[in-house]
C-alpha cells in the first residue's frame, strides 16, 4: 500500500469503530487519495491517529482547514 503503515492503522481503527459504516469511509478516503494524492492523505491519517479521530469526515475537515486562498484584489 503506497500510504504505508499509518494508513493500515487508521483503516483498522475505522473498521473496528464503525463496523456498519466503514465501507463508506473507505470509499470516501479512496476518492480523497485520487484527488489529493498519497502524501496529503497519509499526513491527514497520521494526524488523525495522533488526535484519535477516525473517519473520512475528519480527513475532509483537516484538508479544508489546510486550504489557503489568495487574497481578492479589487
């Protein structure tokens, strides 16, 4: 797996904590991987492990928080 050991640990936690919904998280995480790349997703999963927060929603929120926009010039 190109995301390494943190991804395995993160996905294992999702499966154990969300036994009925884990597949939705995994599907969404795959979409994030496709759109943002492996390094971004791996860093978000590592941070989720540190914070003990698991799920695609957390990863999406952490990515949104990291977005920066150029100031609007009028």
